[in-house]
C-alpha cells in the first residue's frame, strides 16, 4: 500500500478547511494538516505578486491521488492552484494501514 502527501496552497484557512473537510468526507484523503499562513511571492500574468496564503498537507493512498487532485482543483478559488504530490519513502505500517482504510 503506497501512501503519498499532497501539498496545496489555499487563499485562506477557511478555504483550506472547507475543501479539506469535503475531500476527507468523500474519502479521497485520510486527513489534512492546515499550516499557518505564509508569505508567497510569485509571477502571475506577467506581474510579480505577493500574497498571504495557507499551505496544507493531505495524506492519501496513491490510488486516490488523481481523484483528489481533480476534486481540489474543482473546489479551489484559484484558477491554477498549486497542487503537488510528494512520495513518502517510509512511514509506520499502522499509519499506512490507517490511510488505506480511511480512503476506501
């Protein structure tokens, strides 16, 4: 059973919580860890932008990752949300089992 982390940036904590709750309820993710606000600097439509955003890390079974990405993108307020998948090399067997069971 392969488990991955999905890193995503949200416009604010309320959006992260709203989307996180939906994808956990739909069993696309086992959990979401919503982190504190961060300062982002990026180029958007030819201009350098600065914004306060909220990063989050979701854990899911690898078999669910495409559905999870699509669902987050469909609910997200950004036109092009930053959603990246990070492989997990090692984790406790019990945790992997919990993620697997939570995403069935």
